[in-house]
C-alpha cells in the first residue's frame, strides 16, 4: 500500500513548526526520521493532510553539555550518538544503547525525539532513558515546559504532548564517575525490537539506584529503589545477591502474569545487574 495524498511542509525553525501543527482543522503529523512513521503512512494507519518535516531545523540538532547534564536535540539520530558526535556524559552507556537499535540504516535516520514521541514500549531509548532519569523539553503555542520521561510516556504509543506541541530536546543527567550502569536487551535476532529490556543505574553519589524493565505490554516498570531486588548484605561493589523472586513479584504486580514472559524479563534484569557489576 501507499500513503494517502498529503501536503508536505519543511519549516526552517521550531516557531514555524508550531505555527503549522497548532492548526486543529486538519490532520497534521510531524516527520522526523520516518522510520516508524513511514510504515504507518504506507499502511494507512495514519492519514495526515499535512506532513511537517522537522529534519532541516538546526535548533533540533543542537547538543549542549553542562556541568551536570547533556541536552540533546530531538532530531539527533541514533547514529550521531553511536558515533560519538554527541559528547558522552554516561561513561559509554548512551553509545552502547544506540548501537543496539535496529540496523545501521535505521540508526542513520531514526531520531531520539522520534523514538520517544512514538513511545513503542519496546523502544530502547524509552527504557534506558527512564533508568537514567531523563527530562523532556517540550515547546508549544503557550511556551516551553519540561516533563520527566515517566510523565511524558503515558501508555502504549501514547505521550503527553498536547495539540500543537513538539518534543524539542532531551536532558540526560551526567553520571558520576563511580556510577555503575547495566543494560540488557533480549531479542530473537540482531536488529529487531526487544522482547525484554532491563536497565540498572547505581549512582550512589547522586543517591540513585534505579532499575527499569522495558518491552512490557505497556509502560516500563520502574523500580525506584533497586535495593529491593537484592538479598543479603552489600559487600565491596556487590549490592547483595540478586533476588529473582523479588523481581518476578514486581513484574507480576505490574500485570505480567505470563510465566514465560515474566522469566525472560527477569533474565534481562539479572544480566543488566551482572553487567553493572552489582553481583
Ligand atoms: C526495521 C526497524 C527496526 C527497528 N528496531 C528498533 C529497535 O531495535 N529499537 C528501537 O528502539 N527502535 C527500533 N526501531 C524504531 C526506530 O528507532 C525509529 O527511529 C523510531 O521509533 C522513530 O524515530 P524517527 O525519528 O524515525 O521518527 P518518525 O518515524 O519520523 O516519527 C515517529 C512518531 O513520532 C512523532 N515525532 C517524531 N519526532 C517528533 C518530535 N520531535 N516531537 C513530536 N513528535 C515527534 C511523529 O509524528 C510520529 O508519530 C526500528 C525501526 C525499524 C524500521
């Protein structure tokens, strides 16, 4: 199938995008890398009157490093992060996540903002940036606002963007030198979306010990204090002994009652914890 007919606009700046997308009398879609939107157009799952291409807007590709974070423009691609064109404030965590997304052709065009706005529960950035505590910067007709990623993603393919709003940038906190990060994505073959994702961040200097389980049937499962996943006493770099029963219980409580699905996610979590060097 091919898309229905649509008009194509390519504004030069964010103000121009907002002027277009605030219109409520017609169906409008923002086009970033097109890696998710393209198939949706071809399958006629979306039938916009106007497509607003945001890839030519310099503001959306800007990257700003501060003492405690990096702010990455929404149109920065997965490949930009993979290749180190974005300064890494996460000790290698961001490029490693980027490298695991799809194939290089998808990573060349797919954008950080597109992935988060699409909010596929299996998306690598949704789970990993939730674990990192990212904040999303949004702009719309009434100005700018910020939302924690957990408030931005509100459901399966659902985000808290109001009509006329665009995701402008993502603020990712700098990890402390002593921080430990572990990420695990389980998929049947390389280049596919995940069957299970787990991410763990232990950053005692910033009082963060968070685990996130992604690629669930809905939103990521966030464990704000991951000490609950360990039994025994912490010793050296180990946080204790990984308690798979506790992890299984958290997933069951979140609604993941299928035992195979539950087990795959527990395995992803155990591997992320091992990769973080916490056991
Ligand atoms: C074969 C294949 C394999 C893939 N595998 C993976 C994988 O393993 N892991 C993974 O995480 N992803 C995977 N993806 C998805 C990929 O990462 C896409 O890049 C991403 O989901 C969408 O980004 P995009 O820039 O292409 O957005 P688009 O497809 O252009 O847009 C997606 C949606 O977001 C909206 N949007 C885009 N940008 C903004 C913005 N700044 N503000 C508001 N709304 C916006 C669009 O209107 C649209 O609704 C895969 C895709 C393909 C085609």
